């Protein structure tokens, strides 16, 4: 705050990008945002910029596509740091159309590297993904033990890490990759590409329907609250130790939560407002082929090299974000809590069959 800088945030209209924007503006920084609104939303920017006029004055938007080098150059001119988050994050999309994912996630990534290098930015921080671990049977996942990539999306993120390092070696552009595990928090798109199990379940509970769990509920995930992601970005951009650059780090809570535990946490939080929620029960369906059984990250490397120290575990993140999720679910058609709870307590075969007809499968795989 004592020495404000200029930060480029690509993917600024998305979930993580808009939270980065909010955090940086609150810290008195100047932000240049880049987005083509392909999966991001103008409403996310409106929500952040609704604050004091002075804050908005420190934000400039470059609406455009990172596949266009000139757009990237325009954004990076005069910038100190780049936080590169624009990407197509959907694993199924990448399987359907690998060329498009490659064009955005790899060609667009290299455009940003070139623009950042030519603008002589101090550091290039970028979103990688736990998807780079692919089919590794080892867990907790440790940075240097990668499996085989299971999708074109995973390949694109692995390629990002290789190119970032190559640019550091060839041109001295310092970079740090952040391998996010299932991130959750305000402005998470429930219809988005990622493991949107939290917004989906909250909306399901509010509608008075049963949350579907595939398997016995003992499947684990490492859910990471957005505040921890913001911290990791700021540390990665500003860490003084040059040896910390040219590397990728897990960004997670390092807290392995079973789906049963997650369901109970959510149900119990909702029950604080209306005790009848405590009667809600999940619906168990057969295991799905391809779902990873256990996912958890070691964050020792980030702790040691970046002084990363998560401020929120899953329960604390849920407590902070629940109101936002509930408001969003209601705004998009959720029923009142009272009506919901009446229905929740009497879920039966009808609900079950409706879910089977219309319910989209619960996406659990981290991306
Ligand atoms: N959310 C997670 O749990 C998670 C997990 C692992 C990795 N990541 C990575 O973090 C980053 C941000 O993810 P998110 O959850 O905020 O996703 P998001 O879809 O909400 O945000 C991505 C943003 O990038 C923009 N974008 C896409 N293609 C673009 C292009 N060609 N030009 C300009 N802008 C473009 C989109 O419009 C969107 O605003 C992505 O790189 C993603 O792969 C996210």
C-alpha cells in the first residue's frame, strides 16, 4: 500500500479474477483488467466497482481476447505485475474442442508472456491447476510428482508451466505458477466449469431437493477458499527470494474434506438460520467412473518458499461465503427457506426420480 503498483489481471470478469481485482483495489493498487467475457460476467465487475468512485478510477478495462497479441501488449504497457487468469477452464470443453482450448490456454498464454517480457514486468504469476497431477496415485500431491495428463485442459496447464520456465530461462522473465485446487467463494459461477459442488448443493438444499453424492461420500477433495488464493497471488508477485520463481506451487487448504463432511458443514450452517435444515439428508448414487477418489495437496513448498499460510479452512470459508451463495441461489430461482425445509424433510422417491431425469451430474473432479 505504501508503494502502489500497476497490476494486470487477465480473466478479470471471472470468479478468481474479479476477487483479485477487489483485493488489489482495496489495497490501493492500480489494476488493468483484460477479459473477453466468454465465461466471465460484467456483473462481477459491476459488483466490485460499485464502491467509492476513487476506487473505480484506479481500474482500466481492456476488453479483448488474449489470442490477440496487441490486446496483451496494450494491457501490459507500464505494468509492474501480471496475474494471468484468463483461460478456458472446462475439462469437457477441452475434450470436445482441444484446438480452442489450446488457442486460449496455450497460444493466449504465450501472447501474455511475450507482452509481459517486452513490457519488462517485474513478475508473471499465472493460474495453473491441480489437473496437472493427472492420474498420479500418490497423495497428498507434491509438486514434483506428476502423473499423466487426463485431458487437453490438463495438457494446456502443464504446457503453461513449461513455457513460463522457458521464458524465465531465455529472457529472465520471473514467473510463478499457482496450482489451484477446488477454489470456492463469492462470485463462483454455479454453472461454471469447475467443481461447483458447493454452490450447487446450496441451491439444491434451498430448492428442497436432495444433494447427490456419488459413492459412499468418503471421497475427499481439497477445497480452497478464495481468500487463500488471493494471498498466494500477492505473495507470489512480491516474494523477494528469486529462487522461489521459475516454479509452480500447490494452492490449497491442505485439509482433506470428505463429501459427507462437506454436506454436514453446509447443512449445519444453513440450520443456524432455520433449524429444520438439520433434517436434510443426501442421496447416495453409485460411484461414477473416472472420479478421483482422494485429492489433497501438500502446501509445504508454498509455506516454505512463499510464506503461504491459509487464513481460512473450509468451515471458515463456508461461514464467510454462505450468505453470498444463498442470496445468489435465491436470485436465480431458489425458493424460500421455509418452503425449502418443508420439502427437505419429506424427500422421497419422487425427488429421487426427478433428480435422475433432470439433475446434471455433480462435477467433482478438480480442474
Ligand atoms: N476455479 C477453480 O477452482 C480453478 C481451479 C484450477 C485452476 N483454475 C484456473 O484459474 C483461472 C481462473 O479460473 P476461474 O475459476 O476464475 O474461471 P472463470 O471462467 O470464472 O474465469 C476465466 C475468465 O477468463 C476469461 N477469458 C476466457 N478466455 C479468454 C480470452 N480468450 N481472452 C480474454 N479473456 C478470456 C473469461 O471470460 C473469464 O472471465 C483459470 O486459468 C483456471 O484454469 C481455476
